[in-house]
C-alpha cells in the first residue's frame, strides 16, 4: 500500500499553522508501507517526522537519482516517540521527482493497528 504525504508548507513567519499527520493504512502484520512526498518546487530543505506508539519502527528514505544524489538513509523510531530528520530534497529525489519513505513495523506487528504510525513533512522556506 502507498500513502501520499500532504505537505505542511511554512508560508510565513510568526504565524500558527496546522501540522498534517499522514497515517499508515496497512493493518497487515510485517507489511511495509511506502509514503510518497512530492516537493512543491525547487530543491529545498524539509523536515520529515515519524510518529510511533509501540515497538521499534524502522524507516528508509530512498536513494536519490540526481548528480548530487545520496544513498538511502535508514534509521529507527523508538516506541512512544516522534522523530524528525531534516534532509535536502535534491539528494533524495528519485527520477520521477518524488521522495519515497518506507516504514517497516516490528516483527509480528502492523503499522496501522499496532504502531499507529504516521508521518508528516514540513517544507521550509
């Protein structure tokens, strides 16, 4: 299954803005899920946030395809944690212009029902 990430774009300083969480949809044990983020413009910096309620959640930000591309970035999110990572979009954008983030649940668990996993992206201006 795939989830399209709704961008939270910071459009002005000193103004309250709502953060959009994009929940996982997979209730299948041991199934990964790909979240797709499409940058709104030129290369920039974004903050990717991942929320996890139980167990260890693993993530992989797909490798980029451009001349300055980076290899895939992997990590974990601890139970009851919300982690944020800042990246440059041009380094992780694939040939289609998207950034793919894959979430993997802990063994024997599901992203939706056990982890209540969700993601957000904040595009910095």
